[in-house]
C-alpha cells in the first residue's frame, strides 16, 4: 500500500514539476530546454545537497561522498539505460 502511495506521489510531483517548469519558461520567455537544464536539474539535485550539507556539518564526510557517488552512478545508469530503451543504437567496433 505504501509503495503504491509513493508511486502516486512521485507521479504527481513529477507532473507538477513539469507544469511549473513549463510555466516558468513561458512566463520568462526562456527556452524550455534552458529551464529544464537549470531549474529542473537543481530540483532533482536538492535532496542530495541537503544530505551532503547535513552530513558535512555532523562530520560524516563518508556519508557525503557515498551520497554523491551513488547518486551520480544511479543517474548515469538510469539516463543511459532509458535512452538505450527509447532509442536503441548499434555499436560497430
């Protein structure tokens, strides 16, 4: 039940973020790509920033390092994997 609730909240939050970013782009006259690369990128990185700052303030530098490493590896894997599913490419060697 909690998993379903979490997924619904995630979908709702994602839709709200897209609507908000689109509104910012439209209201400011900035291309949506620029808003996506700045505002949305910051929004998705904000949780890691909070965890890293709190970890650093408490002297837990390992927490900050692990969070940065894990987050970047997960983002790379998920983005590259999603892109490969959407647009498969053949590599010739």
